C-alpha cells in the first residue's frame, strides 16, 4: 500500500468574523499579524491564510496597502505558502475583496464557491460590552447578511487572479458549493489539483455532524476523484473534532484564530501557533506526518514563493 500523503496544515491567523472584544490574542496590527503568521509557520503550518485589519479599530481592511506591511516580513522570515483572502469580509463587494490578491499575486488566494446567509449574530449573546462600536453592528447586521458569491463574482476572481499564476483555496460551505466548483471545472476555468476547503459549522452553511463530514468527502470524491486535495475547517468549538475526523479520513486541516478563538473547551487560544502545535500533535499522534511548505507546493502545483508580487 502506498504511504499516506502528508498532511497540510493551513493557519488562518485573524480573518474578518471575530472581533477584538472576543479575544485579546486576536492579531490586529500588521506587527501582530506578521508575528502570528511567522509563529504559526514555525509551529508547522505550511500555508498561511491572511486577512488585514485596521490597526486602531480591528475592523477588516481589504485595501491592498493594508497587506503590504506584513507580506514582505512573512516572506523574509518563513518559507510558508502565503494565501491571500478574496473573501475579505462578507460585507464587502467582490471587487473590493479581490484587490489585495490581484496586486500581490500570491501562490494561493481563497475563492468562495457560493452565496450563503452568513449568520454570526448568535455571538451577540456572549458579550455585553464591546471595545469598538463597529463590533456590535457587525454581529447584529449578520441577521440580514448574504455573503454574495454569484457565478459572475466567482468568474471575476478567476479572471483577475488566474493570469498571475495564483491558485485557489476553494472554500465550500455546503455541498452545492462542490457542484459549483465542478461546474467551473467542466468549463475548463479551473484546473486540477483542486484545493477544496470544506467549512463546517457556520450558521448558514453545513453543520458539524460526522455524517456531514462524510457526505462532503463522498461528494467531493465522486465529483473530483483523484483531482483534488481535501482540507477541512471546523468553526468554533468543533475545530479539533472536525480536524480529527478529517485527518483520519485522509484530509488536510485548517486551524487558526480566524475560525476559532479556542484551544479547548472554554479556554481561549493564546496564539495561532498554539493551535498549530495542537494540530501537529494530532496529525503525528495518528501516525502521520505534516507537509512542509515545499511539499504542499508539490501537492497543490503551486508556482513557488519566488513568483509572488511582494
Ligand atoms: N472564515 C472562513 C470560514 C475567505 O477568507 O475567503 C471563511 C474564509 C473566507 O476564510
Ligand atoms: Zn478567510
């Protein structure tokens, strides 16, 4: 029997959903994002999924300039693959969301494979006071928030980024998003190997039951066969339970404070590196090995760290 493939750990260090009030450990400034990303890479993350924030308020900032101060530093300090979000925040237009990836031409950019209700308002119940006024509006507004990723939007991201040799982390929040990816593959607009990031546990997307994870994998296997690499992220408290199931099924995993601010039940993660270390221990505890950044490049057919625009 062939040796199992190595496991790619992606770390998404800050995102655009959690807010400064929720954790003092959430990286906000460019210095904090750079340090968090470098720490995650040192702990074993092969891919770093990056968003930027306003350094004063912590509000998501999707200007290309906001990414500049940390991209160069991460590149200098690590060999990790840099993945720039095109999801930005679900409150932004696709044009705004695509600007950083278009300018900096990373090896990987995220690409969200369908529209969905994106409800994070249940978090409101946990916090009485907020550090910044925007945080309450951000949570409250998600009662009526459609994260828009129409076919035209997806084509726009593909057209803007493909010519730069950027490949994609296809974020699939539900089974239908796999079918949308298959549609683009049928039209020849995306080329294998596809890096499918299955997202579990967001209100508006698929749940976190083991059957949900099985169904996602079975469907992806049927649609893409050997033409894809499967990665999972579990939102919030389910992060490591989903990761454990997926690794045992041959998958890759994404951790990081973007998706969960927790390290264990009721205990905040003190850093992204802490979650990556836990993920690494999980992989190695199951008798598997983590992929280095160069091994991840090989598995995903990436252009290489020297071919980016930063
Ligand atoms: N926070 C993830 C569930 C993106 O950046 O493109 C969604 C995400 C979107 O990572
Ligand atoms: Zn993201």
